[in-house]
C-alpha cells in the first residue's frame, strides 16, 4: 500500500499489513466511532437507507470478487441473492433453526447454486458467459414463483425477525449493528482474499486465462471457487435482506437489480476493495434522492405523462453509467487513489 515518506517495510508481515501507521489506526477508530454512533442521531429513514446500503455492499463485494478480480461476467447476481434470501427464510421459518445457521446455510446454498451455473465458464467467457448467467436469473425466479409449496410462489412468504439467543432484532437500529458488523467482516476478508494465492490466481485468470493455465493455474478450480465465493456473499446479503424486510417476493430480485449490481462495481471500480463501497453509496443515495424529488417534480409539472417520474430512476442510472464509462472508466476508487496521492492524504 502507499505510505508516507520515511515509512518502510522491514519484513513481510509489515508489508502485508492493512493498517501500517498510527494515523491509519486513528482514522480507523474515528470512522468506526462515527459509524456505530450513527443510530443515536439518525432518523428511522436514514437508518433504513444505511441498512440497505450495508446489505448491498456485501452483495456487490461478492460480484466484485467474481467479475472484478476473476473476470467472470455475471448478470444474474440478483438471482443468487434470491436463493440466499429464500434459503434463509426456509431454514429459520420452516425448520425453526437459529439465525446464524440460516445465515451460513443461505450463503452455502447460494454458493453451490452459483457453482452449478458457473460450470459453463469453463468453456465460454465474456458475452457468452453473461448470457448463461442471465439464464440463471430467469431459471431461479421461475423456480421461486412455481415452487409454491416451499417458497409461497407469487404470494411470497413471511420471514421471522433475527433472533440471536434471547435477543430479537426488530428495530432498524438493532439490525444496523448486525449488518455493519457483517459488512466490516466481509470487506476485511475480501481485502485479504485479494492478496492470497487464490486472489492472485483470480487476477491472472482475469488478465489472460490461457497464460494462467500455462503457468499451472487450474482454471476449473479457481473459476468455480470465484463463483462459489461471489455467490456465497450474495447469499449472505440475501439472508440479511430477508430478515430486514420481513417478507419475500420474487419481485424483490428482478433483472434490473442484476444490472444495477454490475453498474455499481463499474462506477465504484472493478477489482478494488473500496470500489463496491463507493459504487453502492453513489447508487443508493441517488435512488433515495430521486425518490424524494419525484413528488416535487409531479407537483411542479402536473401535465407530465403518466409514469414519467417512475422512469426517472432507471434513466438517471443509465446516464450515470454512460458518464462514468466516458470520464472515469476505472471508477471512483481510481479517482480516489489519485486524489489521495495528489493531496498526500496518507491516513486514508
């Protein structure tokens, strides 16, 4: 990592450390303090948005590992989130097992389903792989809608609140702490994964899979591992989403949501740990702002065509993607690294 003048690594452990200087640790403490004291002065609406942001960061981190690091394009990520959400609901409601069992079980089921749909990546890539993941999205949603006895079909199914021991998390504030603890854990693990043998193998496959194979990297093993990890995190996000909303329906996991996740990692920066965080913050706050401004637009322009304001969100999202691809193709993470270097913001 970038370090200020006069700071150097004396051993491998220091070189691999995420936080090196006292300033790094101080700013980490400040950020965590601001984050975990947020519920004391945020309103219910801001807490709800913060919870959604946290869940989305987990899912986007999974897609970033799969697409940003390993180069396996997936446009069916919302489908794998749906698998995790319904798996968690079934485990905790129908089998009455603890939340933590449902959380890990949801990740495992989503990861295994991801491996099944990731098998085509061994023979196809790029546009053709994207088509196969789109097929996964439609197949998963079809199964959810028609497996009525298990998922509730088109009527959906209710999900019990999170219960850890004797503690039941029903308020936005209590769920916020749970979600943020898992977000921090996931981001930390993703940061370290990118520097492991598997992470370097992912990058080698992304850059040139033929050269990686010649070097002895097993494409079969690491591509499927990337699908498992990416979809495992999608399942974790789905489990948290299920308990956060309290009710599931296939309409919560549309094709538009899958495209949204691809846009998030593009805006944030592919193949970076902080990229998904930036992308999620931009998209979710943009959605919140559009939701707030739409009634104002309807009041100021009552003669607008029916449904015009409902289409503002997708239109703005599309424009944002185009602008980022033109002016910041490497995402906000790259822009932040340049800004940090230019103004010597070393603690960040």
